[in-house]
């Protein structure tokens, strides 16, 4: 008899993302938790500065790699406990870093996620 793998709930995904983000394991989070056709939405002001909204797990991972490459020195990362409502959750993410050509800064954002069929199908950032 074949066993079915349990589908992660929104709470499961929120908690896993929290654990990975507070340690700075963003790419691992993307690889584990995103649906193949996930949508990543950046604020309009970020799009205007060359940080695009993208569709697809591969494109999201590539965008994350480009962000990591912009960091000269990482001083610290953090995340808040997630707040879950239905198939959505939100948490804050903090990155304290020295960025190439921009100097040291602390970036804070609110990240909102939508879950369907045990995967993140949409992420949207507010900063």
C-alpha cells in the first residue's frame, strides 16, 4: 500500500518559513516552500529601482540570489513570529547589512504569503 505524503498546512508553512528566515536561510525556504508557479510581488517603488516582481520559483530564486550578491557584509537577520489567517500569513523580516555601493542599513519589511495545496503560491513585500 502506497503512503501519501502529508500536505503542509498554512500554519506548518508559516512556522517553517519563520525558522528558516530567522537564520537567514532564504534560498532554502524558497526551494522548500514555493510552488513552481509562485508569484513574488515587490512594491512599485522597488520595481522602479530595478527590483522586479516575478513569476515562477526559478525566477524568485534568481531574484533572491541577486539580492544576496548585493550584500557586501551581513551583520544580522531576523524574523517575527508569523500571524496566520486562513490560507494567508504574514511576518516581518529584518536584514542588517552593508550593501555594495549603498553602505550599511537595516532593511525591514512585512511579507505576506498565500498558501494553496501545501505550497506558497504568492508572496508580497511591503517596505
